[in-house]
């Protein structure tokens, strides 16, 4: 469910679903605004981390499926949907390249002090020495937290710079590191102690929330750089602000914040910090791919097929209906 500025009509969805469903587009900031309108929908395509809690899901009479048009799905009550036999799926791969590229853009800008140089030149200062010291990329140790699709894409890009790459991901099978030609850390603390650059690519779960708190940030070297293009709540934001203010980090690049779009003034006040507005996912191609993949998942649900990207699946066959089913694109 997006504000109208994102797209004005459901033309893509209508083209892909028009032969099997009626498609309606609703624009709202909260589910409560359109709860009555979507109550009869058989499938919802939910955009932009639009929250569907249990109170809303319980009002979805006859709903077959919810498609999260996003990688993350913490904004939907999965247990509540499962209790009502509602299939939930997401689109996990549509922006893999974009997020990996954005991660590298932040990382390189911070290592090479691009933003700092630009700010000082605009003040009338022409002095390369303001950014000392700058490390050489070749041989710099990079630590990746979470070696999924995006973490792997980042690792492949870092190889081209000759960086020493390691990762921490306790859920990957033994030997993955050998296949990628990188080092495996057995603990997050070990990765933090040894990495000059740390990049976060973990999902937000009860286990990973605030996984970088004061104790973990204290393990980073004073010349370390931290990049987060995953979820803001992976980092204890107040602890991060304190580390920045005390100059215990050389640079911080964040595309996601806990409580976004509110940006703490302390982050903006520091020349060591680069903040982008949850934009790492975006390119024109990724946006188009997301709409297409989301609509195709909705189509599978309407036709009684198992969709791709399933999080929670309705195990029983969908009932046959005499009338044409309706899709609500939000």
C-alpha cells in the first residue's frame, strides 16, 4: 500500500491479473483507513512495509493470500495469517544487485572520505590532509554479517578491490566459505574485532534485533567503518550515536534507521556519517521487477497454485468459486 506518488494506477497488475481477477488500487498510510474496503479481498499485495496486524487480518473474510511486495515481511502478522489459513509470500530477490551496489557506494565513499572532502571543498577548504588517515582498500579486512543473497553479492564485489573478506552467519552449512573463497567467523564478536569494514545484511528477527549494542560496537577498532543497508533495528541506535559522538568509529553509512523516517540530529551533525533514505533497493528496473513478481505471486494464489517466495502456506486446496475473484493491489 503506497501513497499515490509511487504509481498512479495498477496497470501492471491489471495486465497480469485481468483475465482472472478484478484489480483495485488503494492508497493509504495505515490499514485502518481502508479496513472496510479490503475486508472482502481474496488477495492483498502489500507495499512499503504497510502494517497488517492481527486486528486487521481477522477482518479479512475469505482472504486467500497476502503478497508482501518487499524483501522484509515483519510488518505482517504471519502467525495471525497462518491461523486463518492465509498464504503469505514475499519478493526476496528483486533488488539484490541494487542493495549490494548501494552498500559498496556507501562503503567506498566512507573509506575514501568522499562526503568529507565534498563538504570541506564547499566551505572553501582545498586540503587533502583533512581526511587523514585513509586506508588502502587492497588488503583491508571486510566483515559481512549475514551471507544471504545480498551479503554474497557484496562479497563478490569486494573481491574486485582485493579486500580480505570474512562473514558471520550461523545458519549456513559448513563449507560455504570454501565455495566463496572467503573466511568464516564463528562468532559476531570475532568478526567485529578483526574487521576494518563491517556490513550488515541480516534479517530483522527477535534474535537479530539490536545485535550491535554498546558491547559489540566497543569491539570495533577506532578506524572501523560500519554500513547498514538491511534493517535499522539491527543496531542499538543510541549506542551508535554515542560511538559516533565519541569518535570511536571512522565512518558510518546507513540506509535504514530504527524509527525512520525520523533521523536523529546527532547523525546528521557528524561528518563521519552518511545517511540515505531507505533507497538502496531502488532502481527503475528493480521497481518494475517487484511489481511484476508481486503480481505473479498473486496470480498463482488466485489460480490455486503455490506461489514463489512462500513464508506461510495454506495447505488445503483453495475452494472453487463461481464468481470472478478479486485482487486488491495496495
